[in-house]
């Protein structure tokens, strides 16, 4: 088939979230199909400033067509509008204004879809929340599939998203928890599948490589990804420092990824910047546990990579997806407040044997549910459905 994959950002240096998932899926689909990625020139998800060059490029065998954004985002104005829409009665025109401000506004991408969509057998959209999906799904819904990466947040209850979840003939979710949540909000009738993402198991686990290369003597906990308050990182650091005041020998907290907030000048909090894939794998393998403080998750590749590395996780209980991963795998703990957090750290530090068993459980969970052949079979099955058949294919 000839496929168009539509996503808000795309690039080798965009390493987290739905954009990274999209790139992994697109590259694997390109081994069997003719794949074009339609995206914006934006690299930064906050401003949507045009940074990539407009036009066609190629990355790992995938053709990329980039379209410029027409406005940058004023985050203060957008947050004020969001607060008003989430808390007060408002019109659909207000929600259209919200989508325009949410961005990334790229009308030339939508114009391209309108004029060229017949060239494609299927249109595969990633992430329900953004302008390219809201407007792009209206072009050819009978040939469109959505990977919504949805979670429980105020925005998803805006009326404008009802069409987003009803228009495509198929929806592919990352977890059963995401699927159940979406069904509770929208009751969609089309094909509903759980795909997720594949995770490669390391050939060899070496717990000391990262510490040796970085010159660490101390053990450490690890978080990797976007470092900002919206991801729960401010609370994580606050809880960590509270614990450090009570337990001076607390292992380091090692952070890597894009830094979007100020970090306190504490020597126990170590920011590593951007790690290569190899360095990140070594960091995951050497950690006592991987801590994931976000409640806004539809999958969490970081959690799955930790499981593959046989490292237990500690997650925020408010994320139904992450909590579900921990319960089903028996490979992680979850916390709600500081006292839970403190107790979980104590347990992980004091029970080496249990950490080892949790790690083995996590890797078994990956082997069962998150192999690439299984994931790609779900995508192939959905992309090969027709709109008529999909209405009777819900599972």
C-alpha cells in the first residue's frame, strides 16, 4: 500500500512521546509499504517554531514532507484560554480557537491532504490532541486510522474531539487501559485494536557499565524523557529532596532528556543531558529503579524499556496506564503521595532479591505483549480493513 503518516513533529532528535512511537512504526511499515510522513517544520512542542527546512527529506528509508507552521504559540494566552474552556460554558467557536492556539497550525499540510489524499490507500494519524489530526481526519475518514495516544485529561472532553474519535474507520491503542478509557468517554463503534510498541531485549545485561563510564560510586534512581512540571518532574524532585533530608545516604537521582524546567543545585540530582540510545540502555540497566512521575501517559516507552532491561519501576498511581502495567507485570510499585514515595524507595533499597525478581517479571511481560511482530501484525490487520468491515471488527 501507499501510506501517509500524519504527525505533529517528526525527527531523529525527537526522542519521546507519540512522535517517537510514530517514527518507530513508520520505519517498520516502510519495510513493506511506500510510506510518506506528513508533518510540520517544528521541532519544539511548546512554541511550534519552524526549525526544520520545509520540503522533502528522507530518514531511515522514510520520505518526510514538512510543512511550515503559520504561528508560534503564546503559552500564557493558551493556558488562560484552556482554563476558561475547562471550567466554564463555551461555544464551539471557542474550541476552534483553542485548536488554532494549541497548534501546530499548518494549513498547507491540510491543503496538501485535500488535494493529494487519493494518492494514498490509507492515512495513519498519530495523537488526537493537535491541529493536523483534528483537521486532517475530516479529509478522507473512510481511509483513515487514528493512534490517539489518549489519557484522562481535561482537553479530551472538549466537544471538538467527538468527531476525532468517531471519524476514522479504525483506532489503534497503546494499552488496554487506554482503550477502556476511550470507550468510557466516546463509546466508539469502529475497529478498536491494541497495538502498543515493540521493545527489543538487550543481548546482555551489565549493571555496572553506566556507573563505571560516568565515574559514579553511588547507586542511583533514573528518569529519562521530557523534564518539566507537566510530566510530574517538579513533584518528583520535591519528594526526592524531602527524602534526602531524612536519609542522607539516598542514592543519586539521575535525569536525562530535554530540560524544560529549572533544577535545584543539589549534588545528588545529576542531569545528564541527552543520552544516546546505547547510553540510555546502560543507564536503565544500572538503575536501582526507574521512576516515572507522570500521570499523563497512554503507554510509557520508558517503562517498557526499563522492563526490557530487567529493572523495576516506580510510577505515579494517578496514571491508570502505568498502574495497570505494574499490576499485570508484577514488576513495579506505585505511589500517590510523599509517604508512599518514601516507603517505596525504602522497600526497593532494602530488598535486592525482590528487585531481581521484579526485573525478571518485567522482561517476561515485554516478551509476551510488546514484541515487534505482534505490534506490527495489529497495524497490518487494521490497515487492511475497509471502513465497512471495521464497524464489525471491534475486539
